């Protein structure tokens, strides 16, 4: 879908869920560099701000969430390309912003940046809830909990990298107004607006960083619990193997054709049981005293 709006300082061409034909025709109609076609059609573009002093255009690329709240994290680029008289934005429908009267192209860009950050904040609320659930540690850890940690940790890696790259792109745009080579100037209102946007993105990234550290600590705690449970299981199995090895040894000796005490008595089987129990009792007592059984 292609919509054209008139702003105070330029013409805004809004491409929403646009196909290749719409992107190509828009670039050609406004006689913009062909390189912008590649930017707008490449779904793998990373976040950044660029200014071409030769062809006199600027482009701001940020990554926006396209996945649902309960899905694995996926992002796609939202692109704002502009010159002195025209601005072209390309995004999907969920990141549309309402046109306001008496606004400039930078007001549109900042509004889009705010709209992009809202799904990140919503995802942050879900991440906080998941982390709180994982913090309720139990003595036994199941595979389901380990899978949840792995998925959450992977999501946080993507969320951290996306927000960090977006902040870098916004900072590049913000600092461009101080560069005499780049013909970009912000008024006081726009300076305050981009500062607010930067703060919101920075807060979001900080919370993703904190949650990543918490999840890493939870993962380490779960690993310690698993190791402790394994050690306890191994200890119990070792003790039982020692105990169960004693009866065959005693019965094996008395089953041989050799002279042994009480071997010819009619109560010899009782003596073998007593000897076996005595050795088992001594072994358990020894393990308790010297090996913290």
C-alpha cells in the first residue's frame, strides 16, 4: 500500500506492506538513488544511519519486532529515506503512525521510532514475567524448565542486539546535526523529542541486559542443582552396590569345598546371614563416620 502525505517541509511517501513493484516505482518516480531499492527490499538490513554527500540523501534503518508475544523473536527493518523535499518510509502495517497536522519529516521519523519501541516494551513485560516464574526454583529441575531457559536466553540475545543496534542508529542520526557535512538540523522541540526516544530505547536495552544476567544466573543455579542431584544419586547407587556385593562374597566362600567355621553346622545358613549383616552394619557405620553418609 502506498500513501502520500504533505508535510510542512517535504512530501511523505508512506509504503506499508509494499511489494517490490511499489518500492521500485516510488524510487524511480522521485528520482532517488537506486541503492535505496536494495535497502528497502533487503529483509536482512541492519540498523544504522547513513548520509551520502554525493547523492544527497539520508537513510535511517531500525529493526522492529514482527513476532507475536508468545513466539520466538523475529525482527524486520523499518526504513526511512529522505532528502530535502521528500521522505519515504517502508514498514509493515503494525508500525504505521497517524499523520499529524503541522509536522515535519523528523517528527514523522521520531513518531515511527516511538511506535517501534512499544512492542519491545511489551515483550519486556512478558520477559519479566517469565523470569519471575523461573526464579521459583524447585529441588528437582525438569527438562521443560531447561528448555524454557534456553528459549528465553536466545530471545534475550536477539532483543539485546536489536535494541543496541537501534540505539546506535538513533545516536548516529542525533549526532549528525553537529556534523557540518550533513545538512540536518533539529529545532529545540526535535532535540527534546529525539532525547526522549533515546532514553526510552536505552531503558529498554538496560532491562534486557539485566534480565539476561538474571537468566544466566538462574541457568547456573539450575546446573548446580542438577549436579547436586546427580552426586546424590551416584552416592546412593555406590552405597547400594557395596552393600549388595557383600552377600554374594560370603555365600560364595561358604559354597566352596573348604573348611570354614560353622560350615558343617545345621545352622550354618544363619551364621552366614549374621556375618553378612555384621559386615553391612560395619560398612554403613564406617561410611557415616568417615564419608558423611
